[in-house]
């Protein structure tokens, strides 16, 4: 039996829990949009063709923001193609994902979907094949009230009120050679700076996200962030981070420790941003938008993509439909712990993607929608994390990994709401074969009762949910959780993620 202990420092808050931490991502890729969130003719579809069975799951998931329309897709996208009468919209090739885009779902349909779900949109502008003018046109169409050519066009298209989009991404992964319109750091930084300054001339209160590296393993990582921020520091508010994780060759121990890589990635980008700010003598603090993150079996996708014919152009092909298991869900829960722990710098995040494509929600055309294993830690964390992230000190045994060196066998984060006294503890046991006795000293919060305790685990760490068996893996009441005085003790099974909520007088 392993043992870990947690001490809570109530005198020091990391930061508030940001609702934007629980964002998602909808890209015109595979079946994320078509037969995902949008499917006219589906038994649950509303008059706009939006699947209500999926909408119900999105509400349950607790999504607060959605980044749109990409992703790689945005670097070749003409937003004008997706507005106006559907029967007049052009059909285009999408080079990013080698598919046909019908444009039956576009900007206004996305905004209608967001409004129906009380979701904040996070819009991306095309800085691959387009630039300043096209970004300004999109901004005018979306946000200007009326009386100009493009705002009146929005009104004529059935949307009299401005969309009021506040957060905008200045392109996507422009450091990647795969990106349409790929640029080096200096060229992209200058293009992004010109676009940002022009957009803020139209609306000084916009929040702008400049592209960071598309991953910490990129050869230009670090230097890219420094150069881009040297050009854009005064004009932007956030820099983006992207990271995906997968289990390599049966190395479950390394995979379960993926959040240690995320921790280091965040710390490195924050340090780089602060160094540029000091160099420029600018007191502003750049925040981080972790607007793509998830488990993604990228190596499997790359192998499959190499075998696909280049002359096969299809509408909404089935691509990157990873089926997630228990271990994947535990890692997702741990990545959320990392994001919360860094709430002082990570003020927005988007799990990629929402439906079908590396997604918590799966659908069948004309058929069912169901929750993948990774749905559950996201939904429970979005529901339970409230108030402030408190500083904690964790003592835990360590183990060796091939990819991340020596890491703690446990990880945890705690949030506390002074408004109602609700305290939530999120804990991961990374051991592949041993239970963990977890002891938390909560005396400073004066806990009165455990109000809920759930664990996601299974005897088979590779168990999955399917359309036929959608609830094979679900959170279940945690066993062996007790509160005595101010001390909480829980016995957590191997390869598990748990959430424990308490009522407190602290």
C-alpha cells in the first residue's frame, strides 16, 4: 500500500477558478460538425438542424467556451462562404484535412448553437491565406451593431443583434510546416501584430490570442514564443499552448505521468513571456490560453493518413475517432488538475475536440450519442471546481518513467468557495498496480461532512465505452473515504481519478 499526504495552505490562493478553463473546440474536421453537433433530419434535430441529444450532453459536460472554426482548417477558410442562404453557399476543398466542405454550417449557425447552450465563442481568424482586411471584415460582420455593409449583411441574414465575440485567436499553429501559409516567427509575429492593432482600433476591449508553438517538442519552441511576443506584446493578451498525449508502446507508467510534461510546458512559456515583458519594460502580464489539449493517438493517425489515397475527397469522413479507455480518462483528469494548478497564468483552455474527433462525445449518423470515458472527469471537474484554487503541498512516493524521469505517484489540486463553503479535492493515483492511501489535512478549512466522493477506475485500465455498452466505464461512489475531525482519508485504487467534495466552515 502506497501512502501520500496533502497539506492545504489557506493563507495563499493560487488564483480564482476561471470558467474559461472548461472550454472545448469545434473544428470543421471529420465528423465534429457534420453528424456531430449538426445533422438535419436526425430524430433529435431542431429546426436549425442542431442535434439536441448532443446539445444535452454538451450541457452535462459543462462546456463554457468553444474555439471555432479551427484548428488547421482556419488557415484556408473563407468565412463568407458560411453565411447567407444555404443553397447559395459554395462547396470548397479543405486542404488541411483533405475533405469537401459544404459550408451548410457556418458562422451564424455556430453562434445560434452557442447562444442556445450559453457558451462563449472563441473565434479564430485566418492568418494563413488571408490577413488584416479579412480579419477586420469578419469582426465587423460579427460585432458591429448596424449601419455598415457587413453588419447590415448580418442583419439581412437573420441576426439583428451583434454576435459580440470578445476573444479572438490570431491564426492557428503558424509555426507548423503543415500549416497552410506557414511563416517563420518574425514574419508571423509582424503579421499578427498588424492584425491585432487593426482589430483593436475597431474595438479596444477585444481579447486577442497570439499563436505560441504547436507543441513543446517543436524545434523552434521557446525561440518562437520569444520572437512572436517581441513583435506583439503590446497588442495581445494571451499566447496559446497546444499539447496532446498518448501511450507509447505499452508504457502506461509514463503515460499516466503526462501532466508533469504539461506542468513544465506551462512554466516554460510563462517564464518566456515574462522575460520578453521585462526586456520590453512592459508591466503587462501575458496570460496563457491552452486552447488545444487532450489525449490523441497521433502516431496512429499519422500511420493511417500515410495510407490514404490523395484523390479521395469526401464530406465529413471518419477521421481521428479515437476510442478512449480508463487510462485515457485518468490522464485527462490529471491534465485538468494541471490546468487548475496553473490558474494564475492559464486563464483559458480548450479540450480538442467536442464531438467524434478525439472527443468526449461520440455519435452515429441518424443514431445514438454517448459519453466516452474522458467525458466524466471533465464534467465532474467543471461542476465541482469553484471559488479559489488553494495552494497545497503534496508528499507522495515517486516512481521512475522512461519519458518523464522520476515523478510522484499521486497528484492533486483543491478548490474552495468562500461563498458556500464547498471544497473540492481532485486526486489521481498513477500507480499501475498498487492502491494509494491518501491523507489530507483540512483542519484549516474546518470540514463538516463529505458531500460526494466518486472515482473513475476499472480492473481493466483499457476498458472503453461503446454505442452498445455506453456505461461500461462511469464514475462510481468512492470506497473507503472518511472524515475524522479535520483529516480526510481515502483509499484510491490504481490507475484512478477521484473527486471528493466537502462542506466546510472555512
